[in-house]
């Protein structure tokens, strides 16, 4: 668990950004950006806006937007807040007794006759126009579209200079490590997954290639230890745990 607002504020201040600049880039009003940093989510119109703005703002700051949405769901979403009103079936009002009741029954009978004739003529037209082609469907279903494979991060990590110690987890920061060890100078390891979490000691001595392209290690020159998040779209710093 981490503090959503403080983490966003620290990332913005670290990059020297202000609200007008972010508002112009993300099209999110400044008062909503400020509300996200202060965790005043009730200022936004609905939870859908909170999640969308939260993801866009975090991604713009180079953070993992989906991680912030997951944290918001775990802390603030407790179930359905809005219940759909039960739709009441429409019942035509028919006056009981007297002349009004008779007229109402006559109207219903007329509607039923018209509906029956419409179905009859439609069926006759369909069967008559399909002569000589019995057994063939009039509207064959369209071919099923092949399912597209979800994007995967294919990562190659290698050590340079004095080497770098890494711990790699797949899926979440708390999952079981799939690798831990020191990547010495020239040593490489390959990993694959939809999302990889990497704890790095001495990030300046680490080199990354993601899906065939070289990627810079975020914060490599500002500290000795880092948590990184690797997705198919790129590599970013993981938010600090509060």
C-alpha cells in the first residue's frame, strides 16, 4: 500500500512540473489534478472519472497508471455505490366498465390483429423469396475474428562495469521471485511477462533491452537501489511504498 496523492506530488515536483503545463498536456483540469494529489476524490464527478484521470496523470509522470488505479480500487471501492432502479413494465391503462372499458378492449384487439397480419405477410414474403434455396440460412453469421494475443514484455538484462544485483518478480511486487543474482560484466538474463517487477542494486551498472530496443534504466544515476516496473510499452520507476 502506498499514498496515492503524495506519490503523484513527489513525482511532479521531482520533474519540476506545474499544474497549467500538465493540464494542457493531459486535458485534465487543474482543480482535478490538485484533488488527485490531495486524495479528495469526491471533487471529481464519478469514480469512472477518478480512475481515468488517475491513470492518465500517473502515466504522464512516468509512473504505472494501472498500479494507481488498482490501489484506488483496493482502498476506496467497496462495491456498487449506485443501484439501478428496477424498470417497471409498461401497462396500458384500461378503464373498467362502461363505454370506456369497451373502447380500451377494442383498441387492444385492433393492435393484436394488425400485429398478426404483419407477421403473416412477413413470413410469406420470406418463404416466397427463398424458393429453390431451402436449407440455406438467410443471414449466415460472420466469421469469428481471431483473438489477438495480449502484448508481452520480452526483456534482456545485462551487467556492465562492476555488475548489478537484481531480483525479478512476475505479476506483482510481492510475487515469488523468478530470478535473483548478480549480473556481472557481460552476463545476460532473459525474462518475459505482461508485467515484471525488478529490484536493482547499482542500477548504473545495468543495461536493458525491451522487445529488441535498448531502454534507459530510470533513476540510474540518483541512487544505489531502485524498484522498476517493466511493461510492453516501457520501463518506469515503481512508486515508493508508504
